[in-house]
C-alpha cells in the first residue's frame, strides 16, 4: 500500500513540482510491503493543494446534492474538499460535493446525476454518488469510465430518512467506500500555488452574487477568512478559501425531466472567462481544460499563469449565455 501511495503522490507532485529526494529513495520492506522502513509518505490533496500525512484509502466521491428548499437542510456539505454548483432543469442548481480527506456519514440530501458530472469527476477519477439518473445519463457516465453508487441500484451506504421522496436520500460515505475500488486521483484539479506564494493582487471585494438563471442566484459574503453563502440551505455552510466562477458552454442534454422541462448539460471542458475571489481579492482570468479529465489551467488577463492559492474551493459553473457575477 505504501508503494502505491508513493506512486500516486509522486505523480501529483510532478505536476505541482517534484518528489523530494527522500521520497524517491523511500522503499518498502520487500518482506512486508505494508510494514517497513520507508519514510512516512506525504500526499498532496488534489482538491485543495494541501499536504496530507498520507493518501486516504478511498477514492474521491462526487455526491450529487439537491439545492432547493424542498430538501433543506443540506447536511455535511461543509466537510467536502471542493464543491461545484451546476445548472439543472428549470433554472435551479444542484451541487456536486467532492469528498476525499473525510468521509461523512450523513451527506444529503442526495439527488440524481447529470452528464455534466463527467467533466466534474474525471480530473480526479471521482466516483459518482447519486439517488439515480436517466438511463442515457447513466450509460454516458459508465462509458466515461466512472463508477456509480446509486440508491436506485441498491448500492451500499445510501438510504432514506424521515423526509418525503425524492428529497430524503442520505449517504454514509464510509459504507459507500466498503464496496468501492479505491482508484486514487492522478492529477490536481487546479494548478496550485506554493504555500509561501505571495497573495494575489486585485480589487478588494467582500460580497458577491452569482446568477445562474432567472430562477436562481447564489449570494456570498467574505467573513475575513472564507467565502460563505448567505442564502444557502446548509445546516453549516462550506467555507471557501477560493470562490471560482467559470463561464462554460451549455447545451440540451437531449431529454426532459418528469415535469417536461428540458435538461441542460454544461460542457466542462474547453475554456472561457473566469473570476477568482480568493481571500478578499478579485482576480479576472480565463480558464482552459483540454478535455474532461484535464487539470484546469487559469491565466490572468495579461496571459500570465495563475496558480490557485491552496485551500478549499467552490466552483460556480455558469452558462456563458445566462450566467452573471456582481461583486463589491
């Protein structure tokens, strides 16, 4: 196991920098690879850029969480390493919460998957946790090589609480992990800055509103340390070191929901405009993602590479045609 953790760590560090000489020289005991004389491996969390004492014995789980008052309160969102907010039918949004360093037992309320989740999960070989999904969406996600853990399919760790369906599915990620194959991430989600990198420069901001559609705007406030939603439905709000707004193409997914609403699909590769709110600073940028599985590369308006400060990140994935940001 140590040898596998070392190879994963080195792969990530080669993207961010390089493995140290000590890590390169560390070898497991050939008589017992699980016990040895190897130095303790220090892993890099691909979702935050921060160091960990060792890589978790679990994959990244991408949990689909409802973001409407009908399923409130959201639970354990604040324990995710990263969150992506995406548009679904009717102009409302849904969260894809990515868990790697912690596996909470009460994540909810879990809803169905979308094809957009391919681009969200692929960079870190994420495994999708959902209540279910349309047949064509399930087929596309499986064809993309991503594992699915679904309540409809009877996967372990998913159950219903006392609320009313379909807004009452919860996930125990420790139990989900019992049937998961621990495919480790192979690349960082973003290019991460060094811990001692200077703070980004830009206009000071303390409030933000991200409009996804006529039906939904997410409001934010900087509390001096992190960005937190002011109109969220979580019992405890996620604190984002980085609030990253990405404008992406949107297309028709090719089917409708039970109410007859067309289902949109956000194309999470290619590139477009970006704004990074990190600390209390705004940085205008562009983003590029070569394919669904690639690391996101940010550049400032003058074309300089912009490495994201280490820390937990919330991505607002908005439609190029309808999405808008106001910040002050």
